[in-house]
């Protein structure tokens, strides 16, 4: 018998069951890991689980804020045929709570979309947002390090060679002191670029992330240092299924002429390959071509991976009055300014 459950707190036994389910998946986002969500999501968290004869067959982590719910790369299921049923259960739950809207960034690729979306539409009406769905650059790691490097753009190869000549070196960050230094660089970079960070307290979040990666063995923090052992920048890589995923990173604006992140990413690729990961994901790619993202896209393009695109975002209107209020708030956000928010509707990234 199939039944579902919604909870706002998991027992230790439930956490272990969900984490084991997470570990059994080859293609999954770290956003759907319980401990990761606890340290990176700054909204109320709801845990949805689907059971068949008391055996977990699917779940997802849902972010709640006011009357808005968001699912990042979910729901997760052993059999994708159960996803429409899961979404129907989630829709009915939030309809009862009079939420205005549920937004889902599915965790499956766009190439697998049509069949799943067709089945969802039979159970629950939704609107498609094909402008904001997740895209990224993936690099397959089934090649030698030399072959991978040979395909980089000429600029990237020169930059990596330059980093070596300048005495830049990389090493895994293991001390809390260096993690805190990296968080300070990250904050300085955000301030310098006038970016609003999704982390209210980068120092606390970076330390928590580092501790999580350390005890779970689900990734690493890599630093780039100069000849005087001064930390210049670094990146945070998390393991999700068979993929190494770039989640956060920063290079000090004080040394912006140095190829800090070029050498960081190449070393992270080598470490990920050595640790048995099959894919390196560069953590997103903007389809919109915003001014600030052009340079970032160009940088990621230089590693010569493949552009991948996830399914369209799905928008479910569960209560038309509250959905209208959400629309008003989002319109106010736009009018108020591009970098000022009443509510943060962006994916936590």
C-alpha cells in the first residue's frame, strides 16, 4: 500500500533512511541531502516521503517561505513513474494549507521531460517556465588529465601555465582558520561585484559546509595559495551521485589579475577524477546572458565541457488569491531594484 508523509522534523532513524536513499542514486543534487539542507537553506524545511508497504520509495525536501513552496532538483524516486503521484500529493498538501504557489526545478534532464510532464499534467495542472530552468556545463572524466587539459581553450591553458610560473599552488583546506579566510574572500568578492549572497552569514556557512564535507566524505574545499602561503581564493566541491559539483567559490579582488580559479578548477577536476567521480559539473550556466554572467559563462566555456539542460521549471497555483499576492510582491521586488528583495525567490546557489 502506497502512502505519503509530510514532516517538519526527522527522527535520526528517518534521517538515516533518507540519506541511504540519497546515496543509492547516481544522478541527484546535494540540495536533496538532509544535512546539507539544514546548513544551507534559510527557510522553513518540509520533508516529504513516499512509502510502499512502509518502504521508502521517494522523497523530497521542500523550502517554505510565507505562502510559497520551492523544490530544488526533486522529487527523488527510485522509479520516475511515481513522480506524478508524488507531485499530486505535494500539490494537495499545500492546497489545503492555502499556499499560493509551488515551484519545482525538476532533477531530470530536458531530454527526459516530455513523458514525465505528460503524466504529471494528467494529475495536476501546471505552468511551464522555460526561461529559468537550470543549465550547466558538464565535463566527462573518463579521459586522462593530459587529454582533459589539451581540450581547454588556449587562454585557459596559458593561465594554468602562468599560475605555475608565478608560484601559485593548490591544497585541500583542512583548518577552520583557512575556511574562515576563504569565507572572508567570498564576502569581499560579493561586495566588490555588488552581489547579494544567498548566505546571510558566509563565515558560519562555510565552516558548517567544511565540517559536513569532512565527516560525510562528500567533497572537499580547495585553496589556492601564493609563494608566501597566503590564501588567494578557493572553491567548494560537493559529491552528488557520480558527479563532482562546484557549489561555491571565490578569488580575492585584490589579486584579480592572477589566474586563481583556472588552476583551482583544474586541480579540482584531477582530484574528483582520482576519487572515482565520472562527471565534473561547473555549477550552473546562465541562458539569459545577463551582463554580469557573460564573463562567468565565458570562463566555464573555456573548460570545453558539454552544455546540459534540465527540465523546465514547473509552477503550480494552489490558491489563486495567495498566488496573486505573491505576484504583487515579486513585481514590487522588480520595481524596487534588481538587488533588493522582500522575498528571495532564487534557487539557493
